[in-house]
C-alpha cells in the first residue's frame, strides 16, 4: 500500500462511514469481495446495521471478471491479462481531526501486485462525505489505467430524478431535471482547462420522486476537480442505479509507472431526506470551513474596470476611477486585462498574453505607482492575470515554443486568439509561479488577484510528455494545483478570484486556493438571478462574486439587489451615474456592510424559484436565528397581480419577534413592501408570510429582518 498501520481496525464485517444524519455501509464477504450494503439516513441503533440484507452491489467494481456493467477501474497487467480482481485486505478508521472521521479500505488483486485504497472522510457535523481512490502497482513495467473512478455509489429506489447544471459562456449553471431511464446517462467534460464551461461537475439525484427544497430524499454530489470529469448514472436490469464519478478517462488513459501512487480527486456528497435546501446548507457550511479559502473571513467590496474601459485606459483614466471608487465607498480597485506587454502590447485580446511586464505607454510609472495612488486614497489595489495562457503574438511564444500545448504537424488552433501553456512541464509550472511571485515581490502592496483562464484545450499535445500523451489532461490539472499549493505556501492570505471567461472553472478542487469565483461574464440582472440560483445549490454566497454593471437594460436598484446576494462589487463608470444613482449605490454599500455577514455566513433558504415563479425569492439566516436577509426579484416582464400572494419565510425562530426593514429605499422614496418597519413573530412570517409589493419586471425588494 499505500501501507498504513491498522489504527482502529474494526472486527465486525460491516464498515460504516457515518455523518450525523447519513451512513454508508460496506460489508466484507468471506470470499474477500467488498459490497456496499447501504447509503441513506443514519440508523439510530447501530445493531440494526446487521439486519441489512446482502446485496450484489460490489463497492468498487472492476473490469474483466464477472462484473457486466461500467467498471470503476480497468487495466491490463504486464503479462497481458486484461482483468482485475480487488479483494478486501484491511481497513482503518480514525478521527483525524475533531469532527472528521477518516476511513481507508485497502483492496488488492490476489494474483497481481496491484493495490487500491478507497478513502472516505466523513465530516460529521456538515453531513458531507468526501471519497476518493488511490492506486499503486509493483509490476515490472508501467501499466495503463483505462478507467479510474473516484467513487462508485449504488442506490435503490423505484425511480431516479437527476438535476444537472449546464450552459455555455454567459449562460452558466442552467438547471435541468430529468427522470433517468434504463441505461447510462453521462455528464462529462472534455475541455481540459476551462473544463466546466458546458457542464458543471455537480448534480442532485432524487430518489422515488423529484425532491423539493424541504422534502424528499436526495443526494447532492460535486467533484473536486478542475479538469475533465465524468459522471455515469447507470440503471441496470434490476432498476438499480450506480453512480460512477471521477476524472474523464476519454483520451486520458493514464500510464502509471511502478511504485507510484496515483490519487484521484474527491467526490463530495451529501444525503438528505429533507430536500435540496438541506443539501445546499450542508455544502455551504462545509465549504466555508474546508472548501473555500478563508471561507469564514472577510471579503473586499470593489470596483473593477473591465466593462468600464475594456483595453482602453491609461494612468489618468485609472486614477480618476480610483477617485470614483473612493466616492462610491468600495474598498478595492481591481485593474483588469490590458495592462501588460510591450513588444506586442495588450490592446486587444489578440496579443501579449505571457509578457507580464507593465505596458510602458499605458502605465509609464508601473504598477507600483498605481498601488501607491490607490493606497493614498485609502483604497486597496488588485490586478488581473491569466497565467496559464500565451498569445501567438507574444515574446513568450517566440522564446518558448516548447512550452505550448499544440499538435505537431497540424495548424495551430486558436480560441480567443490564444494557446494554453503546458503545465505538465515543471519549467512552465515554475514560470507560472514566478509570474505571481515576481509581481508580488516587486509590488507587495497588491492586495487581490483575479486569476483568469479564457480557453479550453484543443489539439492536445504536450511537448514535455513525449510518449505518454494521454496523461496530459490529468497531469495538466495536477501541475496547476502544484503551482497553487506553492503560491499559497508563500501567500496564504492573499485574496484571489477564480475566473474562467466567466464561470468555466468553479469546483472544490480549485476553490481551496481561491477566496471567490466569477460565476459568469453575464451580469445582466435577471440572467444573474438564474445563474446565481444554479451555483447556490453547491457554493456559498461568500465565494460568489456579483458585480453591478451596465450589461442589459436593468434598473439600478434591481441590479444592486441581485449583486447584494453575493460578494458585492461594481464594474461601471461611476461618473456616468446621476447624483441620485450614485447616492443609491453609496447607500447600498453601507447597507450591505451592515448585513453582509448574515449573507456570507448564513443558512440559505431558496423560497421561490425563478424557474417556476415570476417572483424569485431567497433568504439567508444567521445561525442563532436573530438576523436574516430576504431577497425578492420580480424577473418576468409581465405585470403580475400574482405577487399579492405572500412569500413564506423559513428557518426563523417561531417564538421570536422580528422587525422588518426594507433596504435600498432612497431617501424620500416609498418602501415597496408593506411589511417595512413592522414587527412580526417568526411564526407569522413563516406561516402567513409577507407580500413583496413588487408588480413588474425589475422590481426588487431586499429586507433585513432582526429579532428584537
Ligand atoms: C474574461 C473574464 C472577464 C474579463 C476578461 C478580460 O472574459 O471573464 O471578466 O476579465 O476575461 O479579458
């Protein structure tokens, strides 16, 4: 193995991976086969686990012997034998950190020196299970792994409903729910980098009937991996469902040298019999503690200049935007794309990526000057980078043609006029690390980075990997993580936004190194209501950057209300705002600062879905139930007399009295919601509810609710 001492070696043949409300049970059979007996609500009495009937569900199915469905793992041995048989050898179980129990089940082929460990981390209080697989062999020559799933999960129910999240640039995370039928439904990605642009590595799987927000049995899963992924949902002839989750092995059959441990990324999953709302709150609680960098900490409000200037700026324009940022009341100015490269200046998206020195025409005094000017105004300064990429028109391209992913004997294939650097190569990893490290060493005042990744991999070929080309997709992401680990060792606190041409890379493989992510370049308010709704199933609001911009034709109050439900920022030219509009933005920032901790750290309740209602509504409640913030968005174009119906709040203390205050009400303007300024019991707010008072598209109401 993977050899570990047998801590807490269990005697019973059942192995139970247990969180507060769920359990996953395995059984070792006398012939050595490891079966999965159960996954569902935790049983109260541990003796009852002995009553579970035997199953044919192999815990981690292999290819080539008697298993007839999609295997979790497939390989051929050095002697040409194409089969694998994995038998239980031992397992360990111990609480590694308070509240986290780790289980490792060691399996081995009885005939070949080929070993697999199944790893489980049970986060007790958060009700999350993290599962991955590691494999090692001691055969003489390398072997090829054809399949290598992180997790295999068996479920039995009369019907299965799958909700998944897909889209494209500017339409990320659109939710769709389908009933699964016999055969295989696959969700996957083959994009390499920016891997999730078309499909998110996340799902909700309901058992028996489609689960609601508060009812029904449902499993939520998301893969901690920023590269190609694959989920197979396979229903067999007995109507049993098997979920296989992991990296996508298509074009990525992995060559594994002897005595080298290969780790797969973790599938994170959670079981609930109280609907999808519980799943989201579990993921959010887990993520703030373990899944997102500094998830319990603070975030900057900021002004970004991307939509405000695009590539067209100079020091004067920027420092004038600093003044605007100051007047607006945000904490940081974020300088976007276009600030670098001299031989091929970055004046459009066609040139300069890779040449990370200040453009002398636009910034003759360098970044240091901008940091100083921002700081002089009491602002922090942040900067955009796209470190994994290269423009064909760049000095980097000219100097290091061997650092670029592209096929020999084929024309170069561009997307956004750029190519991807070969992060499997340690020299490239070092180059990417140094882009950040050199910049931070020279300008230690830089307080924030936006890390972008604007294309996928096509014409996949690594000059570095030579004859193990199909390791590229896996080794690229592992190379990226190596760089991020190194950066975090040196810069443990620096806030970094994870961006990928919008939301092309949002997953818990990358988020431990990032404080927040950019959900979409689409900042149109109504579109954002849907996009943010999709992400909210798995990712907490503290990580969700939401900027008020001029995209679309939405009124300012509506735009502010939508952005305030995440990490608030702006990307517009404040000088173009009227005095009234500027005042509303200033008021929004002040009010946001009062309620942001409830939004960031609170429990999310999705009250009314934009998919089925003219009025979308959600709320965040503080853990002690003393504070809540409610957001209501009238998204549809038609006048809607229906919104005279009350919206019932959730998660409050029925016995407490709460005062309702409407935010974003400009001085001299009337509140929209009649409940404004009134006091109600939690019981009333949850049973009788409150009417939003919204009437037409783009009406928005934000309510702060405080216990007396
Ligand atoms: C991507 C990002 C945008 C912006 C541009 C700059 O598209 O998603 O927010 O930073 O790159 O080129």
